[in-house]
């Protein structure tokens, strides 16, 4: 009897440890992403959520459609012309069709986070393995950059391609990381088209994260995870940036040791210039002139991580994060061939 009691006690202890581990993975612990744990959502997302009215963006009561969950740590959200969307999940590149069916395109992405599609149709990734690389199609794989001025990047996070094939990407610390004196500064870089030359174009953003471009490639938008404003810069003919502006003021909900910040992670834009930032407040929507229009709450407790446009007629806002992919039918399509 004594042996049986000991066995029962051990099994109970193992169950408690397992439950604690699941809570840590799906909970609020600091992680690899825009601010909080990138783990899979512990509970299934709500299936009955709808949007508020956002004039010119989305009708009141529009259903928030959950098309996939349980993937684990989803990021990116790049729409394709066939209505499907590309996401990164558990180290893989996955294609999710409009019905929620998924196909793995690349098994090992070397910790890909944000994705971009260049004018050649290549899928390019910002990788936590300190690189920016072409991942897909097969046989086109290529490392575009893995260092600047002879030093490795901190942790490339997100990126966007312009119409000429130039690539802008953000490089920032993981939350909770201890900086080294030898590290590069947190910055935004530009990979010049037709070459692997890299230019540092901004190092005045506290923690640059999500990034996208206007439809005409003349304005670059950057999420500042550690700030209060969505930022814009004027793009110059050589790809450099000028005229930093505080474009839109976030809802501040991320608590840090120096006060509330945005926690802004992914970023995308529609064809009318509305920008969408994924943050602890949900998806924050800004007008073409930077006015904060509304927040769309996520159908789960943790912050969403990234967004893009895809689906039928490219008129669905896709949002990813915490192992979940959901979408919202919007009044405007995304920018053609941009995916975000």
C-alpha cells in the first residue's frame, strides 16, 4: 500500500509540472516575439468575436474568422495571389489556404520570423539566426546578409520588399536580452536591389519591429515596440531615409520597468493607406494621416504578432500569433503583390 501511495503522489506531481509548463508556454511570459511569450495559446480562440465599426475600413459586426489554431508560435502572414497565406510556425514555413488546410513548404527556416515577397516572387525571411535569406522557391535559397561592418546582427525581426527588389528589415533585441558592448545598435537596414550591399538607414528607433511600405514606396512605416508612436520616414531614391515623423499614437498597454509602451509587433497596410499594427491592445488601426481609428481585440487573451493581406480578392486582413491564424473581411484590399 505504501508503494502504491508513493506512485500516486509521483504521478500527481508530474501532472502539476506538465500543467505549469503548458501555462508558461501559452501565458504571459517574456519570449521571442514582440513582447510576450510566443507560445501557443493554451485555450482555443473564441469563435464568436466580431469587429467594431471602423468607417472606411470594416463594417460593424464583421466576423473574426479563426481559420487555424494549434500551430504554435505563428508569425508573418503574407498573402499570396491564390488566396492562401504564408506563416512561420515552429521553425517551418507553412502555407494555409482559405479553408484552413495547411502545407509545409520549408521544414527548417532557421528561426524565420517576418516574411516578405520580392518582385521575383521569392519568399524572403528575417531570421533569428542573425540572417536575412531567400527561403522559397526551392533551388533559389540564398543568404542575402548575415553581418554589417563585420559584426553579426542582433536578431532580424521583420522586413518588407520594395518594387525594385530592395529589402528593408528591422534588427532588435529579444525582450529580456542583455546587450553586449560589441553588439550593433538596434536599427533598420536596407539591402540594395541587384546587390548584397547593406545600408543602415535608421538607428533612432528605440526597438524597431514591424515594418511596411506605402503603395508608392515613398513612405516607410516602422513599429516602435518600446515607444508611443508608429513612425514614418520619407524614402529617398537611393533607399536611404529622411524626415522621421511620429505618425500615429498607439494605445499603450505593455508594462515595462520604464512605464507603459506600445508593445507594437507586426505591421501591414491596405491600398487606401490604412495601417494595422498588432499590439497588446489587439490590431490597432490608423488612418492614412495617422489618426487612431480603433482597436480590434484578438479572439484570445495574448497579443497577436503579425498581419498581412490575402484571401479572395486580397480583401482579408490576416492576423497571426500564438499558434492562431484569423482573418477579417475589410472594405479595402491590400496592396497588390505586396502581401502586407
